[in-house]
C-alpha cells in the first residue's frame, strides 16, 4: 500500500532527537535550586475546596497553576522575593494578594466570594496543561450549558455529535472532526483517570459506554483535539475528553424527573461526612459522598423499549497528611433494554411499517460495569509531585441486533448476538517536577503505565434471541505498556515550547475456541513525538501551532491473524488562536489537518476489520462565547472539514458518514435570582453514506429548550427536546438488506428515527 506520509523522514528524525533534547534540558537544570509556593482555595460561603481555579503571579506570565481536587495549588521554580498573586475562577470574584516568598514559604489559604459569571474575566492564556484545545471555552460551557444525561456530557466537547441506533442502553455513535468515530475508535474518553473505551470489544473497537456516569457528579472536563498531547495514545486520533467527578458535595440532593413515554428518573446524592467530618485523618480535609440514579423509559418507538438503568457511585477524597492525598471510588452500573434497530426507507414508503416501527422487534440487550479506582498523590522534595493510580473494571455486555433482516437467512432472519465478559485492570503513574533554567521554569512530566484486558467474547446467530449457531468464540488477552516524557519551557515572556515523546507497546493474543486458523498473537510498538508552540501576542490574543504523531487503534482478533495493519500511523497538525476582540467575547479558531496511513473499520456482524486505505482530512473549527448582557449569553460552534480517501478515483473517494459541516449554539439566560433558561440548536449537514456518494445520510436542524428555577432549598426545571417536532434521522447507514417479501436484496439508507417532541419535568430538594 503506498504511504500517505511524504514527511515521515523529518518526523522520524524529530522522534529520535526529541528524547535527547529533553534529557539535555533536564541535565542543564538538575542543579538548580527552586522554591515552591503552596496553598488551598476555598468557597467563602460553603468552605468547600475549589478545583480548577487559576493561580498566577504578576511578572511571571508563563508560571501558573490550577488547583487540584482538594483546591490545592503549587507554584514552583520561584526565586525569593515579593510577588502579586492573582487567583480567579469563573463564577467567583477574582483576588489579588501581595506576598513575599522566603526560603520556606508558608502555605496560603484563600477564600473566593461567589459572584455572577462575567466573560470579561475569562483569560485566553492556556492553563498549566497547554495542550487543552479549548480550555477557556470549556470552562464557560460547564457554567452555562444544561446537562440532563450522560449523553449531554459528551456534547460538552465543542464540535462533537452523537447518535443512538440500537436502544438507549447502548453506547452512542460519535462524530468529531470529520470522523465517524463509531462508538469511540478515534476519541478517547476517561472518567477520573479510568479509561471508558474498550479494546477489542464484541460490538466495536473503542466502544465507549458513558452511561455509567451520573451527570450531576461531574465537576470538570478537559478537551484535547488531535494527537498533540503525550498523555494519550490508543483511541486519541481525533482527540480525547477527560472527565472528573466532584471531590465533595456542596449539599445533599434528592431529584425526581418525569416525562413523555413513561420516562422516570430518581437521583440521590448524599454527603456522608459534612464540612467537619473525618474518617482517616483528624486534621486534613476529607470528604465522602454517595450518588445513586435509577432511570426508566419506554421511548417513542411502537415497540416499547423498557429501558432500565441503575447507577451507583461511592467516593472518598482525603488529605492524609500535608503532602499526601488519597482518592478512592467504587462504581456499579447495570442496564437492560429492548430496541427497534435501524429500518430501511423502502419499508416506510411501501407502508410495511411507520417511522417508529420495527422489522425485527426482538432486538435489545443488557450490560453491566463495576469499577474500583484508587489514586494517591504525594508532594515530594525538590518541588516534585508523584501521582499513582490503580483501577479495575468488571464488564459484561450482551446485544441482539439485526442489520440485514432476511439477507442471509430468508426463513428465520439474520439476527446476531454479540456478547462478552471482561476483566480490565491498569496502572498509571506520573512524576512532575519543575526546574529553574536561566530564570525560567522548565516543567516536566514523566509518565508510565500499563493496561490489561482479559475478555471472553463471541459472535453468534440467533432467532428471536435464541442462539442457533456460533460464528466466532474465543478469548482476547491484550496488554499495553506506555510511557511518555513531556517538557514545557518558556523561551521568552511570550513564547512557550512544549515538546514530548510517547512510547506505546501492545501485545495482542486471540485464542479461538474451535479454529486454530483464527487464533494467533502479535506485538507492536509505536513512538509518537509531539511539538507545540504557544505565543502570547497580547493579554487578549494567544497564538498556537500544534503537531504530533499518533496511531489508529485496532482489534486484537484482526491483528492476531494479520488481517489488517497493526497500528497504522496518524499525523496531525494545526494552527490557531484564542482571542478576545471584545472583553465579553471569547473566540477559539483552528485550521487543522489529519492524515491516516490506513483507516480501519470494524464490521460488527462479521467480527472482522476492513481496511479503507489512507485518508486525509482538512478542517476549520470556530467556537464563540459572547455575553450580551449581565444575564444573557450566546454561544456558537462551527466545524467544517473536507475528508477524502487518498489514492481512490475522484467521485469514489468519499469517507462514509464523515460530516463536512456541523454547528451547535444557543442563547442562555442566567439570572441572579435563580432563574435560568436556554434555547439551543443542533445542525449537521447531509453527507455521503458510501464511497461514491450515491446514498446520502440526511442532515437535520433541531431546537431544544431548558428552563429552571433554583432556590437555596429546592430546584424546579423543564426540558424540551425537538421543540419544533421535526422528523429527523439519528443514526444512518448505507446497508444491503432483504425484507420478507423481497426476492433480491436492496442497498439503501437505513436509519434510526430521532426523538420527536419530548418534554420532561424535574424537581430537586437540597439538604
């Protein structure tokens, strides 16, 4: 296969030279003496620690910090002297404090006063982690955008679209930066450092079922677009989203929701320790809470969905000593549902079914996941921080689907069953340290870890959920080892360099229960260098240029038998800016490109990976956040891309289902008296559903609305989806199928109908 990367030699050279460059910088600064300023930031009203607060020093624009889960911050590499400390967070009044840093600085305690959100206070300077793509934008969105479900959490990623196509208990299909990501093949998702994506999944590579997360427990989101951060390897071709749950609750809560189609939801969030409670430490800060959720709906299909879902989270976070913090959490999730699946357009046109009918009404499934997560963070001498994490997941999945109806079996139909039982365990450790280099601070992070997936999985034929034959059955054992070194150095007061290199090593093994010819093992390593530049043109304008190598994920069953390239190379680069042309207007804009050496597509009903060949995507992302008045905010995301297969004839080189234009936006009212409301739109264009554009997936434009009133003791709310009650197609595919009355198969658009007008009421009590 011809290479699509004509620039591989320069990047290969960069990959070889980069580790030596980083080691040189470390050696240069090894003897430097540094001082560190530490402190904690609290909410003045509740005394709750505030994570994600920005801490900076006047006169040192490149030195900043963000508070951790316990509201703590650390500024290292400081010479003794007098400073002005600036502390700011959205929704709080900024503070400036004069202080003196001596040989042994005393820890600080700062209390921020809550206030109305003001975009004029938003800074376009990047946070300590420079490679967050839209840090300022994401912070604003979390304050303003209504979140009602785990699906809404994923939509917080600017430019990300999702689609459901096999019942509400199944992971959504994801679209981002011109990718049909399927269920997560090219977008890495994590929660509290635990990976959500599943390798070599029975239904699809990278399967990211986020439904086990309770929306009200999420505190922060960090977004990374493109393969520019060394923190991520597998699945992060188009980007990554890191979600973090709350460390503590401001108050306990009971919430009830009711809506159309028999929809019901109950939520309990219970603070277990209170402000002064202690469990393991008598002096340090501690918190613990329990969150549980139950959800039921029949949905809008003629075949009732009977979706039942239960979630539970128990989390403890404590400061065991002045230098050690422990976070422990346990999760449990289970769900079961019936589904109507995708339907062909001709079945509706011929009057066989309605838009909300089903060809095979026996689709559906069940799934469950239990997690244990432990993270220990220790402040070490020499301004260093060591973070270690262990996690374990037990996961079960069982899905009945029918994509082709009676194509293979004209009598009983083509239903399949995909199921698996998985044990997932992993470790990740990071060592962060700052060094003084010529009066500036070199920040370095060394990371390493491993992940092991042990999976028993199968693909079988079924008739009305009764298994009749086995197509593939076996055991996957896939282990990855990874390490990275990341260094950030301010070259001047305005220019900052970030350079990094990541090593990923995979061991794949698949043992088929019946056929040795389908069994095998393989190993593969990838080195992925990154190089990023940031230039602070003015306090209101930051420019950036990012570049990096990565790789496209692959399924162990395919790798073991050599059916497709093991880990095809990816290369991405972009230039852009974060800027504020007006004090109340924040804009992020980026022009980007992404090349894949081979775009691999997992075919679930055959359990094989197909090669689509090399691809190239070019695009533009624009995100705007504007404060029209003290209470009214507007936001718009515009995302355009042009993706094509490389080497294919013109007119036959389209990438199926890759969106070329998407837009999300709305108006949000947020009043000081507790009243808030939001009117939001979603638009995705019509796009090719196959390589020659002869079948097109239909675009749509939807309006949603949310309103709520929040009092100190209670909250009342209303959510409306598809306000105009338009007919729209959610998930769409070009599929060859045969109906019971047909002699020959037909290839055409198959789709899952989107939600019609849907209203839901909610009420909460705080205590």
